[in-house]
C-alpha cells in the first residue's frame, strides 16, 4: 500500500509539472473530453449509470476490456469502434507524457542530490 501511495504521489507531481506546458494541457483536455463523451454516450444510448459508463469508457480506452459491460445496440457498437480507434492513441500519448514528466522529476531529484553531495564534500575538504 505504501508503494502504491508513493507511485500515486509521483504521478500527481508529474501531472502538476505537466500542467505548465501547453502540449500537456491539450492532451489532458482531449483525454478528459474523450472520457466525458464516452461516459455521456454510454449512459444515454446504452442505459448505463454514469459511474458504469465512466468505468466502461476507461476500461475500453485502457484496452483492459474485462467484458463485464459491452455495447448492446448497433449504434453503440459502431460508436465503440470509432471510440476505441480514436481514443487508444490519445490515452497512450497522455500516459507517455505523464511518464516523461515522472522521469524528468526523478532525474532532477538525482541531480539535486548529487549537487548537494558535491557541496558537502567541498565543505568537508575545506
């Protein structure tokens, strides 16, 4: 549980770091819009509750596909095809950006620690 919280903290820090860049802001907006559109569609057309529709949208775009929900109408199936083809790449790009910022933060922390060690060593040498 502790490791999960530490990773979650790193993800949140990376998201806040990413919010400083317009490219990340666009990806975040598009991802949110994609999830919102899927949620509204599946709620209205397939009759799922909002939570179930959001769950289905996330599971679908994350390519997990548990199989507990599936589109029942022909319109829902057509939408799912378009939704998957357009959304999977978007989710991948968004996740890649988050991982990039996580790595940048880690490298920055390592550089700061290395700089601190060098300063301490210089002080000790004096």
